[in-house]
C-alpha cells in the first residue's frame, strides 16, 4: 500500500496552500523552485514554508482530507498546524 500525505505550505504573505503527495520533500522542492510542476498558486510567492504534514491511509483518504481542509477558514487551519485540532479518522 502506498503512503499518501496531506500538507500545508505557507507563502511569504501568510497564505496557506493545501495539497497531497506521495513524496513530501520532492513536492515541496517542486513548489519552492517555482518550475512547471509547482502549483500555480505558489509561483512567485516564496519563500515557502512547509507548515504541516500528515500521513493518510490511502489516496482516497488524502483527497477527502484535502478537500475538507480547503473548505476550512484560516483560523481552523492555524489550529491544525499548532496541534490544537484533531483530524477525522482518515489517518494511518
């Protein structure tokens, strides 16, 4: 079974970006370099900081959690980053 991760990246202006990947370091490097594989929302917004990452059971769980987090207000995302919020049972 492949490991999938949900992650949050903070831009230099404080905006939080949520994504999923199988390889956190590779994906963060792609975003940071701002090349063709970087998310358009992050290009030119550096320096970037990887603020949060969590391993999920599978790709389906990662997608569901990503969608849920993207709907949250910033305050709730900040609580997740700070460790003051527990996630739904989609994790490993």
